[in-house]
């Protein structure tokens, strides 16, 4: 009995299903929807589509031919690599953004300190401490402003 049922099921599948109707429509939010049921009343645009029927004797195209397990596995691995690369790129961008924020805060702090008029100590190449002279302060303020502009207002990236 179960063999007969199995054979009947296989014959039903082999007979092929008629072309299935698909509906394309735009919902109230402007999103395009693809469904196998008719769109609700009030859909902005609608279009009925049917899947093409296979021509007997003609080889199946790549679009209709089922993929082998090896092909599916290769595609899966490719998607995994692409996702890992995208995550790495996103992490690198986030790290660069954090570094830029820190540099911006430091540049603003330096500018505020220079504009306040307090004595500013700096270190030379030998590690010796010296104080910024009053005549050097305007040049240092201008450099600090350029640093604030470059770190806090970077040019737009493409």
C-alpha cells in the first residue's frame, strides 16, 4: 500500500505544476511586494506575472536547473567570506572614527589651553621642558586651530 502511495506521489510531482501566478504590487509605504496571492485593495500598482513554462526537449537553463550540493556549499562559503570582509571593513572604519574623535578632543583641549593664556610647557627633541613664549603663542594657536579643523571637520569621503 505504501509503495502505491509513493508511486502516485511521484507521478503527481512528475506531471508538473501549471505556471504559478505571481503578483507584484506597491504597498501604502511605497515598498514593492512580490506575493503569490492577489494584492489587497488599494495597492498603488499591480502586475500579474506567470513563470515561463519549460519547453519539452530543451535543456534546462542555469536559472531553472537545481544546484548541486557542491555548488550550494561554494556559494555559502563565498557569502561567509564576503560577510567576514564586510565586518572587518566596518570594524576598521569604526576604529578610525574612534581615533578621529579622540584626536578631535585632544586638539580642542590644546586650543582651549593656548587661548586661555596660561603658561604652556612643551618638550624638545631631547626631552627637555621649555615654556611657550608670548610671541610664539599666535603661531601655536593657528596650528591648534588647523588641527581642530582637520580632526573635527574632516573633508567628506567618497
